């Protein structure tokens, strides 16, 4: 519907009601939110949890109900903890509905009425005023100095001054001025709804950690089942009944499942998330902790991410000379430095500038903030710092206004017969007397990363009644050029250098102007003088070509749409990158969900961006991303540490079964299945968690992100070929020696008390070996003594706790009876203690051998 054809008195109440029944309420479609019960269930049925459920079922079938219950408790507690961490995730589309205002002014039956926004219908005549949020897609009619903030949808930081018959989109803000228009689209038909659909449609890919853990669990599950089948066959060959052989095989299979690995991973990620929160990085999905460490490409927004989004005038050029302006943000206090003639000319310029703007700085909560367009507020603050009274330009009545036009690229206001003009230099300077110095300044200021505004005036302009803007804005007197700065955030340049040392590429992806984006990129050191910017409309339509074009460090891509951001994320992912995408607006929501890591601004970002993201920066600092990446890398290294720790333990736990099978059951089983579960959960868990809290070392951010596997040949060789066999040898030595000293002979069935004492000695040997192993796993290259200098206060506490738990398991009669191992004899303790030097020696020899090979 054309605006000119709209009924000036608006719809009748009856017609509005009829259209409301036909089209439905003006609300965005609400996707069905998953129930908390469903979210909790998902934490109970992922692959690793399913493997443990199977293990619990096999234990129950095998006549070991205590083991089955213990495993089930581990899965449930872990699922509840993970659920509690991620309960509020995945609500971005629902938050989009909150962007619609609750009430809006419309003209109905010729009268202005206030209605609920949900009752708005196509054809309604809407009245817009400063401070309003646009409630539907509206075709503008009458406008008076109307200025709209569309950054939530487009990413463009500069306010838009639309013309009559243009569209004001739902979700945008009216910064200043007034206007009216006719509703063209409501609810699901608006541009805002289209972005909501993109946000819902984007699906996060599996995190690198999820992929790696799936592989680890698959390997462990396959190995456990294979070993169980082997032992089932061996038991049959040794003459055991089929049912006993099956029960024995079930016990072996369950014993090989690292029940403590799942809670260790979850708690390690949770602790890393807490550390990130202390550094102002709020993790919304636990797996995002490790994904951060895998990041290879950061696509960052510009305004509000690299810059502070606080415009301020820092330089004023006038025909009488140049003036330097200093001050803090929008604070009214400031200083102007220059020659007296230049200072007087700057005051004249600031006076005209104040006539042209309506934005101002206001004090809220002890801080000065912008009210209106940041560029206009910067000119307002310049006037205040020049000593002009604050009301100038804000209470005076204008005789005529020519609003900003994107084609003219300037605006003007007529006050007391004088026309005051402001705009882009290339638009204003041609309407003034030629000035070579002004032209040079207009070129040099942008090279310094400054946004440039030219201010001029036309004295004795008359009433300008019936005069068009282009005819009125002629024969101007140039008052000067203002250089405006949107300063980079503190530490941005250093953060970019750190990313480059870490092998991480960075690109600016913004909806802003390419010249502005490129100037900021140069200022923060992302690109050099020869750097160029790409334009969203010029990007290749083929995703492969797009990936090849932008896959470089220092790319600057401007004027991008939400669809462009999605394509950029997908194109980089197709080239093998782990992509982190930053953003703060509604328009960033889909790309934040599509990226491997969505990073939203917490202080200035929208609810939509925050809910779509995996990581929220509470201080909006790019530097916080680097800190979070470092913690993510450290977390990956820590997972490898405690995975080595757990697998070493599995070797020692499997050794008694191997010895039993190889000797044809002539040597009894040194450890029972419940003892193994007690080792996995009761004694190993705390040291493993302490390894998960190992601090980052100086090499963490040197070199490219880890691209290796979580469980590779080096890790398996260290656990299964070095540390595990050393620990297992002492375990069996302690067990057999105690039996022999107690009078047992080869092939005999030992006395029950003697077997319990020997088994307790083997149990103690595993625990003591794991105590030493915990320190050995802190480093793959340095021996234990060298690593002690790196503080991890949790590890000594965990080791002490493990010793206490050991004494409880072996010293409390009820637990002795349940587990099957009693308190060792003095000889048993001495032999068990030999596990410490054995593991230490094996660890030191292996690391010395590796150093010699590198040398």
C-alpha cells in the first residue's frame, strides 16, 4: 500500500478488528521451547552415557547389583550437573519477540490511541516519536528530522535518516525526530522475523571436543567388548561353565570402562568455565571451553567490539588554524589547544554544529552517556567544551530544517535567517569557496582513522520558503572540518599480536562503511597501509571461491548482511577452520549460532546475540577472547593429562585378569570388579580433577591451535607402553609376594584372609602408583621435579585425599567385606610403596629418551 493512498484518519476500529482476525496478532512465531525434562534426558543419553548405562546393565545381569547402582549414580549425577550448567541455553528466537514494544500510538477513527503492539494490523497509521521502537515494517509518510538506529539489524553504526516512502523495519529505534507511516508487514512477515528464522535454522556443528570424546569412547568401548569376549573364550577353555564365563567376561568389560572419565571431563570443563567467568567471559555451553582452544579463525565485528562506540571530536581544522581537542568520552570537561584565532574560529564552528544537532550527552549513574546519534552527541560535547551553554541548539526553534539525505550526504537548519550546514566533506566543500587546505585535511583525517564532518553556514539566507534543499545549501562559508574518533578498546593491538603468535587468523566482518572499517583495522594493526576492504555485495556467490578469498589474516569485509555472515562462517568451516564469530546485534544471531563459537557482547549486546552465543564477554573486550582461548587450549592439554592418568590406571587394573588367564587361573585374581570401580571413582577422581585444573604454561599461546587427536599414538604409548606396565608390574609383584610369604603355592586356592590381604596390597600398589602418576602426567617432556615449580595447589590436596580414601577402603570393615581387600601387612605396604619409584623411573627414562631423540 502506498503511503500517499493511506487514509489520513487511519483505520476504523471495526476494520482493524477484522484484519486482526484475518492476519493474527503482531507477534513473532514462537518455537516450541524444549522442556527441562527433555534437556535433562539429553544429558543422560549421549554416547558416553549410553556406554555406561550398558555397563550398568551388564553388571546387573552379571549378578553385581552394587556395581550397577554405582555406575548408574555416576551417570545421573554427571547428567544433572551438566544440565544445571546449560539449562538456559538455546533461547535466541524467543528473545526476538521481546524486541517488539508493548504499546504503540496509532490513528484510528481519526483519533490518536495507544494500543498493544500485538493488536497492530496491516494498514494501521502509526505515529513515531524519538525513543520509540518500531513495532512492524512501516512505510513512512510524514517525517520531520527522523533518525533511525538500524544497527540491530544491519550492523551499521551510523544512524539512518530515511526519506518519505521508505521502510522503517520492526525492531529498530527512533533516535530523534517524529514521523508517521502505514504498516505494511506484521509478525512473521517482517524483516525481524526473517532473521529469527535464520537464527532458528542455524545449527551448531559438533564441537571438536565432542568429536574427539566420541572417538575416545568408541575406541574404549570396542576394546572393552573385545577383551571381554577374549576372556569369555579363555574361561571356557579353562573348563568353567558358560554362565560363570559370561559373568566373568562382563566383569572384565565393566572393569575396562573408565567410569571416572565422564565426570572428570564435565567437572574440568565446568572449572575452566568458572575461571573464564572470573576473566569476564561467560561460557553458556561447557563444550565451548575446549572449542575456544581449537579456534583458528576469528570473525570480529567492528563497532562496540574493536572500538568503544563513543564518538568524540579530537581535531578541528578551521581556515584560521587547527585546534586539538582532549577529553574523556562524553565528559563535558575538556581542553582545546591552538592559536587564539583558531580557538575563536572553533567556537563559531561549534555554535553552528550545535544548531544542526539534537543529540546530547546526559549523566546517568555518575557516567556521561550518549542520548541520540553518537556523531551528533560528539558535536554537542565539542560545543560544551568550547564554553557554549548546553541549551544552544536544543531549545531554539528552527525556522526550517533540511534533514540528512543519503544522496546529499548533509543536513541543514535555518535559524534567525542563517542556514547552518553539516555533512560529508565531499558534499559540503564543493558548495563553498575552493580551499586547498580544507581538501587536504579532508583526505588526511580519514587516514588517521577519523570520521570527518564539514560544517559551513550561509548568512542572510532569508526565509527560504518553498526553496529546495539543494538550492538553499549554496554559496556557503566554510567554518571548518571536525575529526571524530571512535577509539579502539584498550589492549586490542596487543590481543591481535597474541592471536598471530598463536596462529589464529582475524577478519573484520561488519555492516559498517568499508572506509571506516579499514581505518579501524589499520589503527589496531590488523592490516597495513596497503590493506583493502571487501564489500558484501561483491563477495563471490560460490562458497568455495568465497572461502579462498577470505581465508587470510587481516581480511576486512564491510557492508555485510546476516546472510553474508552465515555464508562466511560456513565457507571458512568448509576449509577446515574452527570459527569464532563475534557480534552484538540482532543481525548477528544466525551467524553466532552457525559458528563453532559464537561470541556476544554482554555489556552492549542484545539479548538475541547473548542467547545465540556460546560465549558472552561481560566487559565487551576483545582481549577477553584471547584470555578465553588460552584457557581453552590449557583445558585441552589438561584433558590429555587426565586421560593418560585414567588409561594408565586401566592397564594396572587389567593386568590381574591377564595374569589369571595366561596362567590358566593358577594365579588368583588380584583385584575384583568392585575394587576396580572403587579405584576409578573413589581414588582416581580427585587427582584427575586436579590435573584438569593445571594452569596454562608460557608455551600455551605459542604456535597454531592443537589439531592433533585427543587420544593419539604418543598418549597411548605413554599410558600402555611405559607408565601402565611399570605400575602393573609392582601390583602383581606385591600380590604374588604376599601370597607366597603367607604359604600359598602355585595352583592352590589361597585362604580367604590371605587372599584379602594380598588383594589389599595390590589395591594399595595401584593407588600409590597413581599418586606418582598424577605428578608425572603434569608434563609430557619434563621430569616430575622440574614441574613441581609450576604451582597447582589442588594436586597436593587431591593426593592427600586419595591417601585418606585408601585408608578408608582398606581399614573400614564394612568396605573391606564389600570390596574384597583387607588392610595389607607391613610387607604388603613396603611392596605397594615400590610403585612410586617404579612409575617415577619409567617416566624419567621415557622423557630422557625423548629429549635425546630430539637432540
